[in-house]
C-alpha cells in the first residue's frame, strides 16, 4: 500500500510561447493563474507523511521564482541553468522545471522520510501536465 499527500499551490505568471505558427494567440504575451499540485509519498509518522508546513518551507521559494513573473524573462536570466527549460514556457515545461527545481525532494536525493512522487501543473481548468516518479 502506498499513501500519498498532495498539496496545491497557486501562482500567476505571464509568458508567450515561441516558435508557434503565425498569429497563434499563445505567441502573444498573456498570463495564467496556475495551480501546481505537489504529491509526496512515504511512511506515516504519527499519522502524517509530512507536516504540510514543512513541505511549504521546501516548495514556497521555488513557486516564488515563478509567481508574478514573465516566464520568458526568468529563462533569459538563467540561459544555461535550470530555468533554461522555461525558454519555451509551456505547461509541460513548467511541470518539468518544478520537477527539476524540487529534485532535492525525490526519494533518491533526500534524507527526509518522504519523497516527491508527482507534480501536476494546471494552466486552466481544462489543460494540465504532470511529471511522475517512474520508480
């Protein structure tokens, strides 16, 4: 049996997608109110996988890097680092960025008793992308 805990975070960001067909609406600067679900798994300790306040301490600084920012500018400021994945700031790449940025929470990387299991990012109510631990 595997028990998971999911915490939802929200952030607002602007972006424009690059390399889209001519006059594609997403090639113009626009914004979204994103939702990011961070799912962790692990054994229970006193009935909890992790205190959500402790999870917030880990996740909040990463979300803050995106919140109320132009994601194209975030990528341009770090063209060879982790943010380079946001050069095309699609919802899929935002999920991949969060997965990489929170890599220290993956079971093979953490000394904590819990580990990152899945990240799901919602662009809106109808579109989302997710990254999941294959192990």
